[in-house]
């Protein structure tokens, strides 16, 4: 009898099934219900694919799992030395290879009871477990949204976000977001677990324009987020503030937390999370100060909260200021102008810049055409944390000059 070629599909690995209960220690938490990632009544196995056998044994899974079958695959001899993602996409075709990669990276698929990488090589008898995946509706890509990509490699994408574009789906903004545009341009970002924020590493407010980095893989997202936590990623912004700041340079080192009086707002708070903003005055105008700010942390609304705390709220900000601004300003004057980071894939040191968009540039030039106050040359100032448990930010009705 002619021996079977090792690369030719054989009778398939032995496959077990077990009911999932409880929570485990996966890399991410998901609300899981419905059908298993490894089986679907609408998908037929390809010729030569592994046969599925079920034993009904129970055990814990990673993530927040609801009851449901978990498939256990035993790797046959012909699967030896194959990448785990290639093996799964070849024999279990209900997911593409990129989708299997995300399921592996998020801990839905494990190898020999442990988290793995898509590139891991298999050995005969290895145990692949596929946990249940929630039956979320997938996001629909929207190619009509214009997306300006300023840099791309195999790990990250850096875009220049326009003002008025919400980053990801949220109540009141279920469609027409940056994520929908990203999925149209980069379909591999679609997350088979139904994530509403695929690729998102950090956010910009709806009315903030400028540079923003997106991760193509779970590994890249983790690497960049860890670099941000270590202050190894430089993020610079241009802002127009109400009033005239006397110092040429200053540091605002004030914790930020949820506003106890309004949970939809943030506030300077002694018990909040550490937040530090450094800024340099670029220009002093009639009733306004134009600054460049650098973040060494990334708290929600950090710049807007910090500048409101020192009584110089962002021009046009209706949440932490009065909303007052120069003629022609129709949004908050905040622009992400520079990103400096290391690419997780190429290890190249990247420095990306974005010029001020036309709507903000026109406002600034109109102010500069007016008479300016005399320049000052003062030493840098340090703004300390609030001494009380809670230091309220400016109310919406306040008007600071």
C-alpha cells in the first residue's frame, strides 16, 4: 500500500467538545454565546478536512463565556510543522486566515491549553481548543468616508482624522464612524468576535482633528499602548486658549478623574489618575493664547480639562468652557499635529506631522491680523494638583478672559 504523503490531508485529528462555564484568564474578555468559532451549520468542511468528534466534557474557558460547546482538535501527522493559523484556515473554512489570527491573538483559540501566536508551529498530537464566539452583528464597512492615510506598514496605520468624525460606534453614532471607514480600507481589521473598536489604540474627540495611530494586529496594539504608558510615544497638539497666559512654558501636573457631579465629564481630581501636560506658548493674540502641548499621559479630555483647570479653557469648548471663540470658529480649537513613535514591525523611528487644517488656520490668521499685546519672557510655571479632594472644572456658563 502506498504511504500517504505528509502534506496530503489525512483522516483528520481527533476532535472533542466540552461545555464551557465560568471565566478564565484570556487576553481579552468577551460576552460569548451562540455558535462555536470552530463549527457552523452553514459551513461544510472541505474535502480532506478533519472530522469532528464530541465528548461533552466540561471545563473553564478564557473570556466571559456563556454555556456552549468548545471544540478540541488533535493535530494529525500531516499538520506537523504547519503554522496554527494556516492549519485552521485550510481545514476550518468558516473563518479567513486573518480572522483565525485574531481569534488566536485574543485567546479564543489556544494551543495545548495556553495562549499562542498565529505563527506558532504545530506538532503531531498538539491540542487546539476553539472556544465559543459571541454572535454579534459585524460592522458594515463604509467606503464613502474619506480616509487620509499618512503612513502604513504591516503593523500600524497613521491617519489624519478630520474634525466631525466620531472614532468608533457609540450611542447616537452607530454608523459613519472612523472605524467604518477603516474597515472599508483595511478589511483585515474586521474582528470576528464582533468588537466595535477594531484597531483602535487611542482616540481623538469628534471635533478634534489630526494624527491618530491604528493597530493592524492585536500584538501591535499592545506594543504601542505599552509604549504610550511608558511615555515613549510623543503626541503634540496645537490649541487656541481663552485669555493671555503670561508664562512662555509650563507644566500642568494634575490628576484627572470622573466629575462626581456629571459622570459624562472629566475633572481635575485629587483622587484621579496621574496626568501631565507640558505646553509652550507660540503666540499671544487679542484675548487668546496659541500653544503647543505635549502629552506624557493620555487621559480622556486631558488637554481640555487641564487648560480649564488653569482658567484658560480651549476656544470653542462647550463642555469645559463657555464655548466662546473667535469669529468663524465652529468647533473646539484642538489639532493633533505630531506623532513620534517606533513601528512595532519595522522598528523604525517615525515622526509624522500634520499642518493646521484650513478652518482653524483661517481663524488664527484673522486673529494675527489684529493688534497683538507685548511679548513677555517669564520663567516656566508648574501647576500643581488640587489640594482638595475635588476641584471642579469650569461650568458651561463660565466665561474666562
